[in-house]
């Protein structure tokens, strides 16, 4: 059953104060390096050893939906049953699968699909003939289009199209008994989700993050860098790569399309500049050139699909992500041209990316995500959980969930944050 989302805008109360004892660590028992990364985190962050859960998982980056349900959901529910009330975050470590495959159709669903497909082809042919007719009948054309849409929706449901997901995003719904797998579910942890509706949810929603990358050493470095930076505060410059796309607040849906996201990049630059960061904003379609952005503490930009551009040299503890469709299809292939593994190799401490096509709305709004990070009130995983719109969808947060680079020196007042872009329609409406 779909999680209910009746929505008016409401900012929830402030700190969630995630503690080490509220983190469970998921390990792949088949890879010794997976346990090594978990042990490193336990030693560095003080997570109780009994919060480490080892499961037999595939050693690659993919897991089938059947194996996820049978091995992961069942295993974690059993292991965490007595801690259900206290565990608020699951940390996946190196060796844990990255992506869950789509749901397989049953024999009956395949039969219905085979019966419906030729009917859809015939309906499309009929529509084409109606549209070519010398005397067009608007009512007939409208009826034909409605019939085609209904059949397309039915075929999508029968084939379970877009039922794959990020492993981590699916884990946010570990305790939920039933929900649809077609596309996404709304994220009740988002700061714009009404607090009263969140309070009435029958089961808790979890935060998720992962320590991962091309090597176990990189996964461990994410922790070491986070702790080192927290002692002094994150120093460096901000680079925001917008594209000069206009935003029309009166246009339905534009807040969550290209215009809205590009405006949010510009709002990120403005917010952080007002907070006395050293900000460089590129508002042209061209991306930053290679080696043009030294000492980057924050980077956000788009849209170089599956083609990493080494524009930045990163300060220790940097947080950087690139909005494009498939930038986390792998984290461990160090030869891949996608952004996430290359950013990790380049030295960032945290990044965000999708494991498959997420659409723009699969990403947080950059002004909200970076804004919460800069308040110093929330660790990394809470900033992500507060700003990502969906669960059971495509994005993954890579980094130490407890990382809080501005805890000792807040840079932005939380009261100055707002739903981005200004004037845009809320997702939860």
C-alpha cells in the first residue's frame, strides 16, 4: 500500500541528533574487505559492535529483487528486531550491493502483457489514421489517446517497469510491510513533509548512507577525512556550475524540472556567498574546464552525462556531486567515466549519485542540501534525508553519515533556508 502523502508545507523541529548507537552497519560476509571497512568505522566512530550485521550477499554491485527480499529484508529485520526502536540509520559498506533489479512478472502478468501488446499496437495505428484524416474528429482522437494511455499504464504495471532501485534508497523502507514498486515512494523524512503526517506513519523510515568506492582504502578514507576536518572545520572554495536555464514559477512542474534545478544551483551560490564563502558561479551552458577550480570544498554542477570532467582539485573533506542520469551506476570500477567513482578517487569525502535514470527530481535541490550542511546542525546523512524527495528510488549517498564539517563553526542560519527554488510549487502538494 502506498505511503500516504497529503501535504501542506511545514518545517519540522530542528535537530534529530543522530548518535553512533543509532547506526547499524551492513557487511557482506563473503568479502573480508567489507568487514575491514566496518571495523574501521566502529573503531573511529564508536558504533557498538553488536550493531554490525553480516549477511551473505552477491560480491558484485547488483542484487536481484528476489534475493533482496529473501536475504536482505528478512535478514536485517531479524537481526535488528530488538533494536527497531533505536536504529535510525543503516550504513552499507564496501562490498554491499549497490542496485536492486526490477520485480519479475508472474506467468499471469506475462500472459496479460502478451494479450494487451497487439491491442496497443492496433490502437496506435488507429490514432495515426485519425490524425491523418482530412476531416479530423477531435472527440474520436481524444478518446483514442485516452485508450492508449490506459493500455500503456497497464503494460507498465504488468512489466514492472522502473521497479529497480538503489539498494540504499530501498533500505529506507525496511520496516514497511507493503508498498508499490512502480517508480518511487515519497520520503517522509524530507523537511517539507508535514510533521503530523510523519508522526502517524505506522513504521519508522530509516536514513541510509554508504562507505564505498573503487577500493576499500578509499572507503576508509571517507571516515578519516571526515573526522580530521570536523576538528578544524571545512575550508576551501565553492564552485557551482549552473547552465543559464530560466525558471518560471508559474509554469506547472518547472520547480522540479530543468528550470527549477538550475535556479536552485544559482540560489546555492547566492546563499553561500551571503554566508561569506568564496563562491564561483558559472551560469553558462559550458561546464568548468579541467583544472580550473582549485581548493574546492563544495562542488555542484550538471550535465555531463557519464563523462567526468576533472575541473576541481579538492580540499580535504570536500562534498561534491554532479547532477546527471547515471553517475553512480558503479562505485567500484575505477575505469568507469561516470562521476561518483572519479570524484571519490579525486579525494572528496562525500558525493551523491543515481544507480539508474532518476529524472531531475531524484536529486535533492542543491540549495537545500548544501544549505543544511552549512548550518552545522546536522550530520551528512540527515542533510541528505531532509532534502531527497523519494525513497525506493535511484540515488545513493556516499560518505560518513556522521560527518558534520561545520559543527564547530556554523556558516548558515537554519532560519535562512527555504524551499528551493523560491516561488516554486512544493513536491508534497
